[in-house]
């Protein structure tokens, strides 16, 4: 089969972003009027998402806490990620540049939790024991549309308090309710953690469509819900998107937990694959091929089940324990299922096109992206180009996207 040549193009989004990350963090914390007593131990909760500049934001937070005379330490707040082990979660933080040497604060990683009062709630409430034992906890998280559901509050500070700081035990407790737990149980559970825990501040982050830090905003615990809603609106308005809503084939070079909690952002690919959840109206993509797993995913291939075909290279990198811990904890088993495996990218693409139905393959609607975070530059087929040529910048000429070994050329 002759695979159609693709042409590289650039699409444009709002590129507003913050240059002085450290200065903005300091300004926000001091402006929040948070009180930190000299000598007090302050836990700084950081998660497992691939947030741009997270290491700089955490380090700047450490430095401001020290200015107050506090004694900061860092705790992983990432539910079941890192294989649901203390060592794995510490390694995840370090892979994002959050090391003791760089930040100037020790990392204290444990899966132990304390149970907080849960009267009146449908679920039990847990909090990281080390953070709970501190004199105060600062939570840091990116606010963005969730990959499992949609509502007024999705991924943000409230979720970090619950799923993040609650560790594996809280993740299981909330996820056993499915998306109902994520939609309706996280806000009241977070309020209980704020009431009985020691949360003193939240730092919300919004990224632009280029994966750059656009907003850094500090909020008091009582304002977390309002701040999550406000920042979610900003995040939605600045999400990257594919330039068309209908495709025969989407080729994704790489996936991973550092790209999205679902490996590939469901808001981008138009697939959720969760029982009871309505599938997005757009984009509509007949076949998705994903060819590789990022190094920073540490073998966690959750979300692989969102694709139709994959490669032997990707499958050989999977840590099935980490992947299945994530799938079972979330209860979204479909996302842990392995799609059809091809020995190389060329075969995967050929099989995808062969199963798209009665299409004219030379004129197939195809887009190739590096990952679901990087959508400013992409490869598109001739039929897609004709539709969007007035809205993009063309880079180069049509080319064969595969090398002699049947693998994708460098993006």
C-alpha cells in the first residue's frame, strides 16, 4: 500500500505566558496573605502530571516558605501513580526535575494516610500522613479540562486535595464510584480535608496551547472552588485543538502520563471510553495509531486502549503493573486494554487505513501529531490542507513520513 505523503504545517494559538516564573510565584504567595510561622513545617504537594515549569514553581514556593522562616518539605500527591509505591512516586517527581538538590527541600514520600471525619459523605476521607502531620500544606496543581468527564470543576486544586493528597487509598475510594465520584464527591470531600486537614494555600496553574505557563494564581483554601471554576474557564478557552473535526486517521507519535492523565488527552482525540459517559461530538476520528511511550511515563501506558492500533516498540516499554494499578484504581479498564499490535509504524498505519471503510486512500484525511500537548506543528494530508490552507502556515513540502525501517521520521 502506498501511504499518502503529508506536509508539515503550523497553526497559531494565543501565546500569552509568564516569563518570570519565580517572581510571579513569590508575588502570588505574598499577595495571598498566607501566614507561616518561623520554624513551622510546611508540606508542598506536587503531582504526577507533566506540568511545564513545575520544578521552578515548586522551588520558588520552597524559597518563599523559607523567607517566612518555615521548614518546607515536598510530598508526592499523585494517588496511585508511580506504581502506587513511595519509591515510584518519588522517582516520578525527580523525573520532572523536582529533586532535593534543585529545590533545596527534602522529598518525603509515603503511601500512609490518616482517616478524617466523613460523617454525611458517601465516601471515606483520607490525607497523606506526612502532610497531615505538618503545620501546613500548600497544594500545587494545573487547572485544565478533565479527560474523564466535564463539569463546573474538573482537574485542579480540589482534585489535588482529594485524589492527590489522599494517595492510593483515597483514589480507590473515589474511583469506585466511577465518574460520579469524580463529578460529585470530590468537592465535598475536599471541603472536609480543608476543614480537618491543614491546607493553608493553593497555587493554581494554567497553561496555554503551547504548553507554556500562562497563569499562576495563589488562593486561600476557602476560595479553591471558586478559583477552580475561574481558571477552568481560562484553560478551556486556551486549549489546543486539531484544525478539523473529521479524520480518517490520526497518527500520534507518543503518549504517556506526562502528556495527559489518560496518556492522550481525550479532549483532543474525541474519545473517552468510559461506561455511562457520553462521547464527545467532535472530533470524529475513525482510526487512531499511537507509536511510542514517553520516557517520563515510566512504563505507565494507561490510555493505550483509546487507540485502535499500536506498535511492538510501545508495547515492549509497558510496565504492566503500573498501567494496571492505574486502570484498576480508576475502574476505567478499557483504557488499559492493548489495541492491535503492529511490528512497526508503517504496518500500523497501513492496517489503520485498510480498516477505515470505503475511503479513497490517496485522498484520506490524515493528521500526524507529536502528542496531544503539542498541536502547533503537525503533518496533514492533501485533503486536510485544502480545507484549512487559509488558517495555517505551510512548512516545507509533501513528504513520506516513514523511513526505510518503516518508522516515523523525526517530527
